[in-house]
């Protein structure tokens, strides 16, 4: 799954838990989503520091009377000289794909924030990445997907992809069928070891939302070499699946805020 989307979901889920009064101490830097990160800071558009890490940002939000945070999605920014590349192909690049922004809710003046990747070339080399989350004072909000509508669209998008993958890309067909199982089988359980389990703790995901997260992580086949972007065909079926996955991820994050 795209690491940036995972981080965004984790930060929004933990922010909403913190703003609701839950104890999320330890979220930074110990959440699974931060495994490769050295820093996660928050600044204004001029670069002035607002918060040194997500926990400090949660406190800043509370002081600003923010009641919750949700995902606002805008279109992908085209690559220079290549304006017609589909969004699912752009997602294989650092910072590519649809633009996600954090939209605050409940303050006197809602704000939008965008998490941008940073790279470090000095030791320690096991944590070469960082995030700089910038407050965008002049931006207009985008779409704020709702989880159940997005899940219905994902259910509809999977069968055509299975039919395509069955024609020589059976490993992808297996992933899509596993995603279907997690969406449709209420007895399906996430393996009790491995990545993403801490969404239960930090984002407060219940069993139903953990099954949806499991479906997303299996159906998300978009990336670099060896991914669907590399070996699978482009087309409306692929674009529909990618759009549905974006909306389900955003819907999961937005479900952690109850207006």
C-alpha cells in the first residue's frame, strides 16, 4: 500500500482520538506508519514552525478549538512534460497521485494542511525520510469521501479487475479475491501479527474497519516495478479501482471523526 496514504490515515485517526480525549502518547514515533521516518513537522506557508511532531500538532489543534480532522481530496498534480499520465501511474512516484489534505473542523476558521515528503542524505541512513506538513491558508477544500459509499464502489470495481487478472495475472486475481473476502465475510480476521495492526490502538479502528483496511491493502496493487502499474493494463477498470481505493482510504480516516 502507498506509504503516504497510510501515514495520512494514521495521523488523522490519531488526531481525532486525541481531540476526543483519548491517550495517544507514543503515537509518534512508534506507530507502524512512521517506520522509515526521522521527522514529522508542521509549518505555515512561510516555513515558520507550528509543531515539531504529530503529538504537538494535536495539542495545537486542541488550543485552536478544532473538534476533528478529515481528508480532503484534490486531483493529482501532473508531471512536468507529461500531463496525461493517469493518476494510478503517478502514485508510483514519491508524492504522486491525488492530493490529500487535512481539513480541520470546528475551529472558527477551518484550515487545510498538506503533508509533503522530505529526504535526508545524512546518517542515520535507516531513517532517510521525513514529512513536512504545511498549512495552506489560501486553498479551497476538496472532496471528503464517506466510507460506506466508497466501500460499495470498491465492491463494484473488483469483479472486472478479477476478470482481467484471470487472463495471465493470477497473482493479482488472488489479491483481488482476498480483498473481496475481507469486504464480504464478517468472520474474516486480520492475521494477529504484522503491519497495520496498531490502527486498532491509535486510530480506534473496530473489527469492521480493520477488515476494510485489510481489503484495501490487498487490492492496492499500484506502485513501482512488478506492480499493476508495471505489468497490468491501463483502462477504465483500473482507473475505477484506483479511485475507489483512494475514497475508501479517505472514508476510513474520515470515519474516525463524528461531527
